[in-house]
């Protein structure tokens, strides 16, 4: 059984990056870093045990499923920014909240985004990942796309304010990473958000 | 003759529980005996067969209070007198090489004849599969249709901060873990040959589509473009997948070669396009789009014609699933504050609710088109249910670790 070679991994990522370049966006070094970490997980073929103590005769069970076990506690948010080199510190408030079914940036948050755009304009090496989220109501894939719209709205505001596209990427967690548990508007309103994270 | 034969609840057998509700229109009364030797083998073959047949809505089973096996001389008239239409008995015998010989006989008490008799030799690890195949053989004998008891279901379990992608038998048991992760996993999708799963993993801190070989565990990223990559759906010929990518700004549909490569854009709208699913002939794709306001289900031919809207009732319709014969569309509709499983006949447009619960998600058809699996919420826990298409027979699939949330079911194809 051959594992996916490093060469083919790099080739796959170069192909993806070439596509991105063709679309006019910048290559993302983080995908390569993250996938290298993931690639170290070695699949372990597991022979299903049904409690029988009999010795297995030769042959692969048709029910066999190999378990891929990813290391726990992957670092959230990626690398921290080179804060010492920043000419302007990033705002400490990192979250923009949204109304139900909406991806419009409310006026309350415009000063916050101004702060981010000035810090990023002053430090072109600073990058952010904008993570969009929804509350738990509705379908997962549709919510993933709604969260993406929220993140994209923040990215759009930032680039209109002068941030380079290469400094920001919009991604979404949909309803998969709530910050507040609960099935009421108090929890839901806390989950409808976009988080601005260092990358 | 060992004393263990009459025990109905040896420890290894107790983990299997099924809750079934609803009365089917015509259920055959079938008496089923404990298979001789199944307690020693550690797999409750007869109970698995019974539950499979009951879940299909085909039979209601009765206990047999005698020790019978496939060689027994049975008085069918006496069984008929007790209101039994069919009788099942069998045995599980360990062979010298460690494999097991599973044998059974099915009698027709009405016609007073043997209906079916089979023997299969399997590894210990495949005893559950053997039981499901017995149920399939009986199902096919009684209905003329293929059973789905030997198929598998993939689903995701969240327990605390741990997410696991499980592959289990169609009854939700015998589960094995394909992926264990500290980050969410959503949207598992079976390859048509049942050997691979595509899924969305957030392990790299964004939505990325992976394809994994189930037996070896080998996996690779299919799509990790800028933004989110999700909603993988295999074409029936396995050569490509439809996916939802946000790399162009809004989430739109693309086609990708199954081995990875350059996405080819499929939809162009000013809204969100997502949740693609191929029709069985591979020539069109159903999908969700909110180009008209709220999300609705559309159908687009791969030949380039404009998408046609398919759902018209209500303002929020998502998560399409298409029956193998192409006539039925299962989906989720939002009604007030609830999300409900619906079934639409694509020939005449009639729509009816299949459940009376409020948090339904992710319907998926069995490959014989007779059952749906879906996720819903019962008393605060996310659980998986199967239902017949008339909504009458519902089964809750219970997992071994209760209290864990089960979601995102995907029913696998025929054949292993």
C-alpha cells in the first residue's frame, strides 16, 4: 500500500495554486502548511471485531474500514501576526455580529472595520482569515454558504477601505462552530457572526 | 446441546436495540427462532434478520419458544393455526478454520412448503453482514425486490469536541470509524462503487473536500480552493463530482474530475447555489439556489439548458435527494420555526410531509428507493431515523454510545 507521496502532494497543491493564480488571487501558503501537518496521519486498517475469540482465517473482511485519526486540538486561527513589526496594532475586538438571514454590515461595526483596514494598510505583511458563522437554524450546507456571505461582506468592506485582497481570505464554518450553545435568540444572536483572525 | 442456546440476552447481544413505530398496511406475521449457535458465535444473527425485516415494513415478527434449526421437521399447520404465515430457523456453526457457516430455512406456513434455504461461509468479522444478506434474500423472496439490509450508511457523530465519520450497516450497528477529527466533518457522499467517501472536513480551519478509500484509509484533498469547498456529489459513472465552491465570491456549483484537477463552472447566479445531486442517468443535477429570494430546488441539465425550478410551495426548500428511479424528490422545507422532511412526486408534483418532527435534515434514499434515512432531533439529541416512503414505518437508529449527536446520514450503494 503506497501512501500519497510528497511529490504528488506538492504537485496537487501547485496545480491548485496555479488555478488560483489564473483567477487573479494570490497563492495561499497556509494550505500547504496545513496539509503537510495533516498528511502525517497514518491510516490504520482496522479489522472489525465482533467479540469472537476465534482466530481469523486468511482474507480481508468485506466490512473493513480503516480509521484515519487526526491529532486533537489543531491550533485555531493559524500563526499569530508579527505584532512587534506592526505599525498599527489590530483592534482587540475581533467579531462582527449580524441580524437573522442577513449579511449586511451594521453601522455599529463600521468603526471596527475602519480600525482593521488602517492596521492592515500600515502593515502589508499582516494577513487575516475572516471566518463567517450562522446560528443553528436551517440546513448545514446552505448555512455554510450564508456564513461565507457574511465573511465575504467583511472582506468586501475591508478591500473597499484599501486592504489588499491578498491580505484577507473569507471562509465559513456555517453552523458548525457555535460560540454559544442554546436554542433561543440569545444564543443565536451570538452565533451569527464573522470573526477576524490572524493568519 | 449447551445450556447457552436458550439464553436470549448474552452480553454481546445486548448492544443492539431498535425502536420501531408505526403500523404497515400489510405485514406478514413471521415467527423467527434463535439460530442454533449464534450465542456462542457472539452475533445475534436471528435478531438482526428480524429487525431488518421489520424495519422494511415487510413483516412483524414473533418469538419461537422452541429450539429449531434449518434441519428441523416442522408442523406448518400448527404454526398456521397460531396465526403465523412464515417460519424462519437456522444455525451458525464454527468451522475448523475459524470461519462460520450460516444456514437457514424459510417456510411458508400458508402454502405448506419450504420457500428458501441457504448456506454461506463467512469470516467472523462478516457475521453481521451475513445476517443482513439473509434478510435481503428473504426480502427479495417475499417481494421480488432487492433488500438494502446489506448496504451501509455513513454518518457523522459529534461527542463533545470530537467528530467521527462512521460507516455502519444499514441498521446503524456494526459501525467503524473512517475519520476521527477535532474539527467538524459534514456532507459525506458515497462513490457509486461504495469503496470511497467524499466529505467536507474543517481540519485545516476551512471547508475542504476530501476523498478517502474506505478499506485502506488513503485520502487526498479533492478541492481546497480559496474560500469554502463543500457539498460533494458523485456522478453515477464515478468520473466527476459536482461541488460547491466560493472561490468566485458567491457559492456556486462546479464539476471536478474525480481524481482532482480544474473545476468547470456549472451554474452562474447572483445567489447561493449549493447541495448538488445527480439524477440517476447522470444527465442532470438537482440543486439548491436562492437566486429567486429564498432557497428553492432547481434542476439543470448538463447539456447547458437553463435551470428549471422544481419546488414551489413555501419559501425555504433545501437538501434534495432523488430516488434511484428518478420519480421522487425528498427534501427539507421550513414551515414556521420547524424544518420538515417532505416527499414530492416529480411526475405529478404532489407533495406530502413524511414526518411530524421539527428539526429534520439531510434525507438520503436507500438504493432500492424504498426507504429514506434522515437526521432529526428527539428530546434534545440529534438522531438518525429511517422511514418508508408512505411515512408509516419509522425506525430510530440507536448508536452504542447514547448521548452523542448523530447527523449527516448518507445511504451507501448496493454491493460491497
